[in-house]
């Protein structure tokens, strides 16, 4: 099976590498073409433009940073729309708002192509180990055709119905994750200020009802001020913003998420946007030092 892959950031590089390691033929593209070199060394081909990748492959996957990037790859000159058509499918695994997914879907349908949105739950390590959760919606036939690739990329794919549902599910998940990370950060500081050992707090949490992989994986690194990016903070803040907009559309009051979004915005203003989203911990530490 030959697959195109657009976007070789933290997630895209790991995902396309997994496809290569599992016997897929993969043609890759990235705005900075030098990012393709490592994948070429493992057998990938390179397309000079998104259109060239789509022309070569029956299924093209994209995972891009934000709605603007997702739209640009489709609608710009030499973009996906230049070559999409009958018999070709486009799967956007970016985290975007439902309106962006619907706009892309409608444009591809007008060209006779097939569209599936399939954002993923999981960051760098699950992408590297093929343990993502795939939240697909849109063309059911394309979903079924893509299942062999999804089985390599993730531990479970979900088909959630019409286009937009995948985006909504991903935004709800990331809104919860961002809100919890803020509460977790406050808890670590509260333990320290209360003269408790924060490492003991992590151990107690891991034995209780709210034990989870995020606390287990992020907590020790946060206490060492290690924010090597698995999921960049700037993307988490973007997702909080999009989730809050979804809340506005559905008349859902979200004061906890709104406060968390402000903390991520503060972290971005401190120059932490390219670090892991757990670097929001630094905003809580800043408040501690200023008190």
C-alpha cells in the first residue's frame, strides 16, 4: 500500500516512520524539505509539493500545526486540490476546528475526491510506538480502506460519523487535558509550599483513583524543569482556544478551561510556546516566587 504523508513535525515524522517500518511505501512532503532526509534514508520518496504527493498516491495523510496550515496545504497553489479527484482520498489528522474540516471536505468532494478527518489522541511517544487513538469521521469507505494504516499508527481507531465529529472529540479531549495539567501544576506547588515532598505526592497519586499516564510521565520531568517537547505548549493553547469557541457555539459555560487557557497564554508570553505543554508549570512557579 502506498501512502502520501504531508507534514513532518514531531508527530508526522514518527507516524510516517512507523508506516515505513511496517512495509508501507511512503511519499513525504514538508515545507522545509530537509526534514524529509531521515525518512528518505529509511526508504521514503519525496514529493516537491503536496499536489505531487497526491498525484502519486491514492491515499494522502496530513498532520499539520493549526487550521491555517491545514487550509494552506489544501487550497494554495500546488496544493492538494490541484490533484485530488476520483479514486483518491485525503485524510487530515491535524487538530483543527470543525469548520476547517468541513471546508476542506466540501472542496475535496467538489473535485470528486474522498475526505476523512482523523485527529489523534496522543503525543510523541505514542506516535513513535504506534499507540495513538484515532478519532475519524467522514467518508466511511475511505476509513475502511485506511484501517491497515491506522492499525500501524494507533492502538484503536474510532469512526465517529460525519465530518466535524472527529475535530469536536479531539478538542474536548485536549480541553480536559489542558485543564488537568494546570490543576496538576498547582498541586505540585501547593505540596512544596506546604512542606511536603512533591515526589511523595506523585507516588501517592499513582496509587489512587486519579492515577494516569500524564501524571506518571510528566510529573518527574516537571520537577526537574525538563520540558522537552512531546506536545508543544503553543499547540495546547491553540486547542484550548478552539475548544472554548466550541463551547461558545453550544452555550456551554467553561470557566475552568478559560482559566487554563489564560495560563497557557501567559506561558506563551514568557517564551515557552515551543516547550512541552507541561511548561505551564512555570507560570505557577512564577506566581509562587512573586508572592
